C-alpha cells in the first residue's frame, strides 16, 4: 500500500525522489518522509500529512545528496505519527530504511533487539527491520565489499511477512539496496542514474527501462550496475523491460480531480481495451495472451472469478454475461475468502482473477492457491508487468491507461468491456450463432461513442447531486446485471463521500432493507432493462409508498413516468452486453459530484489506498 522511491546517481536526489513520491501518493497518504546521505550521515525529513507538505519541509531542512530513499505511508502498525512515519534510522545511525508490507514476527525480533540494548523510537514493525539490519551489519566483516548487502540478506532470513524495501547505509555512499517478498519493487535504469520504486508511475518521467524484482530477490544498485541475487546468493541477469506508458496519461491536465478525468477518459480507455481484439469475420473476440487453446477452453465446464472491491463487482457482471452468452456456470468469490476457504472445485474449472493494479495481495494469494491446486489461471489486469500478470498462466491486459484516483472508474468499465468480450469469445466457441456474434461485435464497436453520449448527462447529474448532497443514508437497487452496478454505485458513494450506502437486488429489499426506507433515505433505482421493466416499476412503487425520494436511471426508450420518480437520469439504449458499462456512468458521476460538493478529498479518500498490498 505504501509508496517507495529510491535514487542513486549524479544528480540531486531530493527533487527526483519527491516528484516520484507525488505520483505514488495514491498508494497511501497518512504521512511521508525522505532521507538522503551526505558526508556519511543521514539528512531526514518526515511528517504526518501529504507529500506537498513534505516538499516544503525537505526544502526547509535542506535535504540534499545524490543517494536517498523516500516513502508515503498507509499505516498498518502504529498510529499516524511523525515517529511512525518512514524512513527509519537504526539505533546506531548506520542504516536508513523504507518499507511496504507487514512483518509478522516483529514482536519477537523487537524483544531480542531490546535485550541487546536497542531502544525503539516508534511502534512500527519497520523500525525493527531497520535495526535488525544494523545489528547484522555490525557483525559482518568490516573489510568485506559486500558487507552492507550481506547484512540485508542475513536479516531477510529472519523476517516473516511481506515487504518491499529500499535501504541505504551511512558507510556506503555508492550503494542502494532493495528487496521484495509479497510487495512490488522495480528498478528503473535511467541515464547515469538508477532508481527503485514500488510502482512504475514513480519513475516513468525518468526512464522507461525497468527490471521487475521477483519474490525472494535482493538488488544492489552500485557504481551504475544492477546486481540481482536471491536470498541464497544466486545471481540473476536483469531482464530489462520497456514500459510503454505516456507520462501525460498520468497528469491531471485541466481537470480538477483524477477521478473526473478518468470518468471522461472512458471512451478512449474502452477503445484501447478492445483494440485489435475482434476476429477477422467480426463475429467474435480474440485475445493474444490467454495461453489456452479453443479446444482446451471447450473442456472448461466452470469458471471461478476471484477479486476484491470494485474488481469483484466486475466479476459479478461477468457472471451474468458469461452465463447468458456462453452458458458456462460461473462462481464469484472474494479473493480474501477464497484463499483461506478450501472450496471444492471441479477439475475443469478455469480460475480468472481480476485486478486493476495487479498487486492486490488477497487476489495474488487466491491466484497462487488456485495454481498450487493445479487449476488453469487467467488474469485480467491493467498493469503491464504487475505481479499478478506475471504469475497467471495467461491473461488479458486492460490497456485502460494509468488510473490514479483511488475510486476506480475507467478500470472498472474497461474490465466490464473485457468481460463482455470474453463472454462473446466463449459464447462463439459454444452456441452463440454467427449472426448473434455479428450483432454483439457491432454493439461493442459502438460502445466508445455511446459512453461519450452518456457522459453528456454530467450537468443533469450535478443538479441531482446538489439536491441530495446532504443525505446520510442511501440505497441502490438493481436487478440481474444491474445488481452489481448498484453495489458498485454504493461503494463509490461510500468511499469518496463517506455517506452510508447499500446496494441490493431490488426485489430482495422486501426481505429486510425496506425497514430503512423513509423520506430521509433516497433510493437510486437502476431501471434500465426493458424485459423486466414492469417488475422494476413494482419495486419502485414499494419504495414510493414508504415516502423515500426516488432517483431512477432509465434507458431512452423506457423512461419512467414523472409522477413515479423524483429525479430521472436517462442513458442511451444499447445492446444488453454493454448496458452495465453505460449504467455505471451515472453512478460514478453522482458519487463524484456529491463528494466534491461535500468538500471531500475525491482522489484521496480517508483511510483508503489505491492498491491494497497488505492483508
Ligand atoms: C475501487 O474504487 C476501490 N478503491 C477498491 O475496491 C479496489 O477495486 C480494490 O482494492 C481492488 O483493487 P485491484 O483492482 O487493484 O485489485
């Protein structure tokens, strides 16, 4: 969750580190800090609050030097205080370290170090890590040129838990060390400089050449060289990969918030998700990286989706789409539950994990568990080279472009688009006719324009948001494939506006949540499907009879009578395979405007982080 950047080169490290850190702030933003090495002692600034405050502090503290590390924190062990923020410096002033992850056995190590006289300044597991390196460093042979690296290696043998770390040593002005287990870490190879980061976005303005560390690897960046080894000191030749991100894609431009920018980028994002992925006869989809043949796919008799949060909602839509168009039974599991639940699975099950970041620890663990059991696995994710992408047997990249806003928007609709294409592909391998395939592809090709049309509701949604911005509770109702969209609408509203919201299947409301209905609890109804229109009208009547204000989302050709609803947002008519994408847009805009009108920090909501890399 936390963001890490390290720098070693010929230039002043501080501005480079802080620029990288700003781009990582979406990973966590409780507190931040930087340390550099000057004349064999550390210069450090750290504080609670945002990176913008750290920039001012580091300039006031005159943090300088050409070697340094920095960190933006999402608290796990210990409250949000200056003492608990990273970097940490060891008891003897020799080691400075930043860390992303959780050390599970930190208490026993802390006890041991205390018995040797070490005094701790913070409540964190990270300070324990830092002091253990210093402890081993003091014991290593002083004349060894690999003394620092060896002390890190020795420490890792005693550490249980997850980590991505960047470490510097007061005696080693030419060396930056990193290691990973369960938390991402990459090396950036720039011109006369090397960088370490937990995420490509931190270094993209300096280089597009990167090396991904694998779990159990350490890296020493020294004298312009990248020395990659495993815990047991086996060397690995760095495999340099080229990142094809455009830096402008992750800039805010004229938008006030990343979330709004990303909502408006959706026509382009889904275009990129679909590019080159239709069959030559335009009756099906095709995917390059599945690593599973059509013959093998025909043997699959069940699909299990695993994901977290918004990606889990996308899986629920995938269930409707695949069962409807491909007639393959689908199950959807929370990745965090699947990893510890010994669910009996049929041998012909295909396990598909979804993750925007490709680094969510629970999704990664679910993937590993499925692989361990011998299932074929696929990953749908938006981050080229991410851990999940590399671990899965095959996959589909979303190509939606970097998503910075913590509340996922374009990554979600891009996942829905890919799932719709997957339903088409699997359907065409089975019983979906050529003609149905042609109509399906035609619908998908129209999707970017239809999203553009739908985005024209922005002003109308703003008016609705102004009317309801002070509500304390809100219900989102939908049926069938609109139920996951209701869940997603409620999640969006909760996470950025802090309004209590629930998503429910519209007819299920009678079995409990109807007790919540009152005039202070607006109800948002996704009344978009013509085939169940009458049923949805009945559900709305039930709510209306109990006095709740009703905001309906309906399609052009099936609007609801004005006297039935208080407010109505109209989206274009479309093929059922893409309806979930269009219906998501009013949900996104409504939560964005409400949060903004309430003065909430839309892109960095409290307590959240973009990528959840701890359990
Ligand atoms: C989305 O708005 C959320 N912030 C969150 O639920 C997110 O979708 C979840 O943490 C999964 O992330 P991933 O797609 O990167 O795995």
